[in-house]
C-alpha cells in the first residue's frame, strides 16, 4: 500500500468524505499481545497464558486485547496518510468504538478507513476517521470506531 501524500492541510481537506487506501496486513504475534498486556497491566489469562487458552478459551488460543486493535489505528493511519506540512499530530479521542470479533494470536489485521469530517481547530484541523480493523478470513471486523485526530502545521 502506498501512502497518500499531501503538501499541506488545505490540500488534505479535499479528502473529506473519501475512502483511504486499505492498509497493509500486520500479524498479531504473542509477543505483541504480551507486550501490550505488560504495558497496560491487563494480564488476563486469555491474552497471556497460551496453554490455558488452548484448553479453556472458547477461541482455543490467546486473543489480542480489544484496545490493542484501537491502539493500532494511529499506526495504520500514519502509514496511509502523510501531510508534509504537519509538525505534530495528536490522538483526540473516539466518538464510537465496538469490538465485533476477537483477534486470535497470529491473525493478520488491516485497516479500512474513510474520512468522515475535517474541521478547523485552532492551529490545525480535527479529523474524524471512520475505521474498521479487519481480520484476514473473517467476515466481521475486529473493531469499528470513529477515531479523532488533531493535525498541527
């Protein structure tokens, strides 16, 4: 996937209502899940205990945290859109998020996204992205979210 590159925010505004390119797939490894568990202090066994998950989990393997899917939105969007004049971007929040499907270890996920809204905000813009984190081979996405970011020139 090749990122969309814009000279500045004004040029980027032309994307309002448009779909972004689909991101590349990334594999969710046990190491990534464990690192996320350690960083967030959420070490529930279904995420980190491989042997117990094989025996007791309805998924028969460990699964990624739902919030791990949300945490990947910044990475995916940063790979998909580049605005050359932007000096800083910040996560602004979420209007909506739903976890639709668990992400078993070693699954491949990617982002499908569109730009719902672009509005002026002090020194830059507030962008609302409509996001769906897809799981390879699954009909339902891992999560859907309205993700907000601020971009400053």
